[in-house]
C-alpha cells in the first residue's frame, strides 16, 4: 500500500466522506488512490477558493469535516481567503496539500513555495508528512484536530514521495476530545449577575445560535429580564418559526455603539465582546461601553446548550414557550428594496431552507422580515473575506441532503468566486442564487463618504462595477446554470418560486 | 498631509504611474488620496489575483514597478499565486496592503490575519508602517527594493491609522543600486571553457533573452561551437525576425533529460541549472547529467548583456549576422493542431505583438512554428501557479503602449482568473484571447497516465472540465468582451485577423 492509499483509507475510516478538490501533478497518486478505493465523493472546484469555501459550507451543515485536495503552496494560497472565513466560522476542515517530493524541495523548482508558512496563517493544526509510513497516522491526527470542538482547520502537507512510496499504514480514528463543559463557577457567577443586576445583555454566538441553546437562553432571559442578541457575523443561525427573533450586533460603528450603550453587564456565550470590524478615526474599537463588565459563560469550544441549561437550573427559570414570531409574511411587490426582498424570501422559502448570505450592505435589513419564515438555517460570511457566498452555498448544498439553498449574494463579492456556479451545475445542486446587482462596491461608497468626500473620477474607477455592467445571466449560462434577470419583486418572486419547484441550480440577477 | 497622501506623492515621485487595485474599507484614505492627487492611473481588478498578475505583466513590458492596492491579509492571500509567479519572473512590484489600525489589531476583528506572514511567502522585501510620518520613507524604500536588479516583490503593510493620521512626509526617491556586473574571473573562466571544451551548453534566462544579449550569445556560440538554449519558463523572451530561434529546455522529464544528455559543461547566464518541475518516482531531480560541470557566468541580478559582450571580447569572437530564421509562415487551414495554431499566429500577428502564453500542455509545440514571425515578446507563466495568463495579458496591455497582446490560454487555467476579461473591457485593451478549449485538465490526464493507470470515474470527475462544457463566448460577453467560437484553423485565423484590426479586446474559443 502506498502513502496515498493509506491516506484515503484512513480518511474514510475516520468518517470523511467528501473531498472537495482541485488537484495538480503532485497529487496524482492521491487522485489514483481515490479512484481505486471506493467511498469518497469527489467534487471539483475550478479555483481553490471555491474548494475551501465549499468545505466550510459542508461543515456548517454536516458538522463533520470534508477533505480538500489542493496543489502545492500556490494552490493553497488561492484557497486561503475562504479558509480564513472558515477559521472565523470555527469550521472543521482537513486540507490535503500536495507538495514537492521531500528530496526535490532543495532544487527550488518553480512551484516550490513556503507551503507550511501559508498553511499556518489559517490553520490551528499543520503537519508536513515526511515518510509514507506516517501519512495514515498524520491523517488520523488531522481529522481529530478538525473535529476538536468547536471545529478547526487542519492542514496536511503531503510531499509527493510520501504518497507514491510503498509502506503506507492505515491509521485507526483517534478519539475526538469531548466537548468541554463550562466552568461551574462561571455558571453560578452569571446566574448571580442575571439575578442581581440590571441592563444585562446575553450575547450568543457559535452553537449558542442553534435551536436547543436558544430555548434555554430565552428561558433565562424571561426569568431575569436580561436581553438577548446574536453576534454580528455567525457561521450558522437557526431561525424562523419556533426559533428566537434575535437581533444581531449591527455592523456600522455608530449604530452598534448606540445599540449597546445601555449595557452594564455583558454575558458571552460562545461569543466575543463586540469590537469594530474596522477602526475609524475618533471612534472606539470596543462597541460596548468601557464601563460594562464582561462575563464569560462559555468560550468557543464549550458546550453552549449544556451551559445555558445549567444556567436555567441555577436560576430555577421556569420553562416558557418560545416567543411568537408572528405570521409568515406575504410576497412583496413592486420596486426592489432590501425589506421587500427579505419579505419575498420569507414568503416563498421552502421549509428547512438554507440561506447563504453574502449580501453585504444590501442585506443589513434582511433579518427582521424573515423571523416569521419557516424554520431555516442562515449562514453568514464570518471573516469578512469576500467571495464566500457562492462556495458556501455550494458546499452547504452538498451537505444539505436535498434542502434548498438560497444564496443572497452581492455582485462585487460574487465575482470573486464565480466559478462555483459551474460546480453547482455539474453536481445539479439545489441552489438558487439571487445576485443583488447594484453594479458598485456599495459598502465602499458608504465608507468613502465616511472619509469625508464625494468620490471623483479616480475613486469611482475603483468603486464602480459598471462600465461594463456584468451580464450575470450570460455568466451563469456560460457555466451551465440557468438564469434570468428580474427588475421587480414580482419577477424575483416568480423566478424564485419556479426555481424552488425544480431540481438543480438557478441564478436570478436582481437589478437593485 | 496625511500618511496616505504622503504615500501617493512618494510613489509618483519615485516614478510609479499605475496602481492595480481592489480596495476595501481599510484603504479608503488611500483611495481618497489617489482621487485628490493627480497622476496615478488606477486600474480595477475584480479579484486580487487579477490585480497582482496585471502588475507582473506591466513590469515585464515596462521594467518599472506598478503599485497594487490590496485589502488586508485575505485580499493579499487572494493575490499570492500571481505574486508567486511574479517572484519567479523576477518582476518588480510594490504591493500596498491596507490593514487594521495599529491599535485595533489586538481586538482580532474578523478580517485580522497574519498579513506580514502572508507577505513574506512571496516578497523579497516586507515592511509594516507603524506611523504616518514613516509611510513616505517606507514607500521610497519599497520602490527601491522593487527596482533593485533583477526586480523584486516589495510589500508594504499599511495599518489604516498610518494612512489617515496627519504628519505624512513625502520621501525623495532612493537611489536604485546599479545592476551588478559579472565577476571578471567568471568571464575569463567561461571563455576558457568555451575555447577548450566540447559539448558546452550556454543556458540563457531572464534578461539574457533580450535582443541585445542574444546577439552576443550568438556571437560567442558561433566562435566556439557552444550550443545555446533558453530556460523552460521565461518572463519575457524576445523572438521573431532578427532574434535567435532558441529552443527551451523541455518540460517533460524524459524529454528534458534526453535533450541535455550530451552536455559536459553547462554555462548559466541569468539562469539556473535545469531541474524537474516535479519529481517522479525513479527519475532524477536534475535534468542535466550528473557528470556535467556547471559554470555561472551571471547570476539573476547581473547584467547579462554586458557579461556576454565581455565574453565575446575575451574570446575575440567576431561579429556575425543573426541566423536566418526563415520565411514567415502562411496561415494553416483545417482542423486545429498546436502546430497549425502556432503557424497561424505567426502568419497573422502584427509587428511587435506581445504573446501571453499560458497554453500549458497544448502549447509545448508553439515555439518552432513562430521563430519566423515578426519581432514579438513572448511572456510565459514562470512559477507554475495557473491563472497567470489572462491577468498577465491585461497588465502587459496596460504597459504595452498600444501593442497587440495575444493570450494563448488553456481553458482550465483561464477559469482561475477569468475576471480579468472585465478589466480588459473596461480599459478597452488590445488583447486577443484564444481559449484552447479542450474541456479537461489535459496536463493532468497525461500525468495521471504516467502514474500508470487509466482514469476511472472518480479520477475523471477531477480531471475533466466537461459536464457542463464552459461556454466561453457567453462568459466573455457577460464581462463585456466580444467573443466568438472557432472549430477550424481557418475560423480562428479569420477571427484573429479581424480582432487585430480593431481596438479593444476579443475572445476566441477554439475547440481543440
């Protein structure tokens, strides 16, 4: 057995069932092993940031890692931005990066790069295998690292001789460390704060945004008067009927600071204390009051639902029904608006839809209009590295078991990883992409005006996406995805409804 | 004056005239400064690997650095693969990477990343400015580094407060170190080898492939019987009438080893001794005989033309006319073949065309058929990180002063950075793209078969680009570039001729 075969057997034995791939020459033995050994579904992406973003989306839905197959340092480099987002989403991924043979590295052939150095910038775990006999054990350790709560990016660097040499040894799965439990002192302390103090905000992030944890958070809140909010960017939020209509910490600095100015006690549940996405001259980095006290109920790796349940017990908080989120809205009509689009999505989405949201500036108002939609999962861009939405939607569809994915997608960001459409077509994935075609980097125009000026010609050359306008219907059709343009909410609603009733991907360019 | 303004003034004062850009929030003060201070041409790319690849193409034609404007660590990450290629081409580039404000970094906001760590993987020079007053001086040092022979990737990391704070100081250009001259002992030694030894190969790379250096290399070769070759991948080779019909070291290991097996003395001129692009089981890493002696005439940073001139003087090599490269070929007709396409390109290309070649496997035979074309520059992918061709063509057109650029482009590689077409349309650049649409990763199919197997279904899922076929005409039109499909050499020739006679970009999908 060669190293590559030991790798495939070990990954399969550890429960890794999907490999998102863009291979190159140094990975041919791995490709050959995947071909010979049945069991791994291989999904090709035509650029590596598509590959890594798909693995992120897959984890978010499946909570088990996919493998990625990447080609040397530059192939990894192409996928780093979505690994950055995955790291911020705390997704587990096993990257398999082929590289120069151990003995060939000293010759500095053209594709030779600092692969480990690149990997370290986004990975919690990095290892370069040096012998075929180690590849299996290294793979088992990588899967263990990826699955360690809350989920980690693990990167194996695989010199090609470690794959083609004989002597591979299949490794058994390593035990995944149990999800750690919150410190009982922290639970008692938070219970005391909730009982004794006013103006308490419980900030939920990570797995505290799943249905089970939400119910306990709501109970604690109802028993004590503490307010609940979600972090600004979250990997996966369970929403809709039966879930909490949580507000998120707003993105714009002034709005966030204003929204949090009342807070005297901030309780963190798988969350961090809110800070600015960026700094701005004369504005504070922290968006919560300097005088507020911060209390950590659970860190990212802790079991949020168990901690919130224990908190309810400590508080003797009675069971309460979840809040009434109201009646599902009707479709909106007429000219596009963020609220109208959100309302239309809420009116039409199938039960258990997955929303992949990279709507950037246009989508800041999507949340209130969708609280009364059917149950759904809402996936956000977590690390601010744009180009996340299309791959995330694609990977979520691979891991979604047939659930419809609705990708609400800004146009500028969509262009970063537009190649994902091709994978959607090839895999016939149930993804409806709605391109919010405003033909500019709207968020940057806003930021530019914050700098205190109206953009002149040179600035507009860098902020405007018109001249020429991107023809999204042609782009999608060029990659095998059916598409149509809409300029009203009526049209986008009709096209959405139509796409939900048919298998496979569809793209709607909404002129906004 | 704020730091951003000092940056723009300093870059302009140092002769940097073009900024390839994809800005974000942390760069808005830089964008505002570019808007207020006239003189910098700003060219937007819709993904950062387009941005950095354009800067590479610009340097190769202009031999002066462009700036790039990139957004935080992930924005830099997206552009690393083409910076890797630029580093291998020894191109000078000044990257300006905006980042979190110095005091905001500790809060680990979502976009915070190891920007310096990412930069170091591809840059010969990296500096993070920490105060507005230093930005000008840091920029002058960056330009100096970029222009230091043979050309270097210099990366400035610019925390946003260093851009918006007042106190910026414009720095004067720093002296660029003179191009170092070859060691006189090396020249005498190589002269002795050429006079006394048989089976000598003079291997030319870098600027030894410019017309002036070629003439001296030819003279030395004619006087001594030494053979001349070019390295396998070169940043810019001057070719066509009046230039040498140089063969390159072949890419496939067996072919290269066979082509070099006669060599007893290897003389390197801005080149390195040939090694495999990759290692293969049982094949040597070095592609020249172990017994061959290696002699360095010039290192990468040395003045190759001066060294070859001095070599001719040392040899008393008489002036000789350049070799007759023959008659310009006629257009080929009928079914597409690599040779027929190359012949057609040679027959039709305008004088002083620029060929941006990322033809990968299909293009290995392009060189012999194009030696008798009019004078032209041939730019290759130098670092093996695919996705180089479209951006390189675009940047070369920006720096080419109206010269026609012909991008001979593999389809799989084209998909990596397809967004470059939009920039070609916006800037109305004279680029003719010929997509070699074979609908597979042909080079990998070959490599796979070297591994010893015929690909099964799983392997083909990762090597085949069909299912669905990419519609290149629609893709191009979606980005504002006129396009047409060709399935014969007659058609591709007609379309090429038509595109050469009109301004602006055009794309031809050639079904091969």
